[in-house]
C-alpha cells in the first residue's frame, strides 16, 4: 500500500504542481507582451491545477503515515513549506494574476511571486529526496 500511495503522491506532484509552476512563470512575460488571451489561459491553468494540487499533500500525508514518519523534522519542515507555498499561490500569485487581467500590473512582482512559489516547491522536493535524518536508508 505504501508504494501505491507514494506513486500517487509523486504523480500528483508532477501532474498538478508542474503545470502551475510553469504557467505562473510564463504569466509575467504574457503581461509584458500585453497578451490577454495568453494571460487568461495561464491564469486558468494556475487556478485549475492549484485545486488539483490539493491531492499532493493528501497523498503525501497518507504515505508519511504509512511509513511512520509523521513526526520527522524533514517532513514537518516540508509540510510547513507546502503550506507557505499554497499561501503564496492562493493569496498572492492567483489574485495578482486576476488583477493583471483587469488593470496594469508589474510583471516583475508577478515574476518574483512565481519565483518564490517555485523555490518553495523546489526545497520541498529536495527534502522529499534527501530526507535529512531519515532512517529508511535512502
């Protein structure tokens, strides 16, 4: 069961978070070009895949529970960073994109916010692979 949960966790991360990171990164360039149709498409991708991304921590927590690592520092740090990434996306990136659709926006700020979101996810991925202090031998 653990292998199935881990597989679903990794697949959800690739399928859901990957498109958000790419679309959020492409959005500022669309703003600079004034390409409203591209902005709408990229914003929709970010919104839809952000909702699908909820599956990532759900499967992650189920996997961690199955492995018995729910109290490990690397996992708790990953959970905190995931919550922070979700907050950046939900409270800053998506509203910033929505505002940019109706009024002039600073593409540098949108790019910076997307970069912070992407960096948080990159750190989570590294923690998932390295697992400092893990006793699983990986």
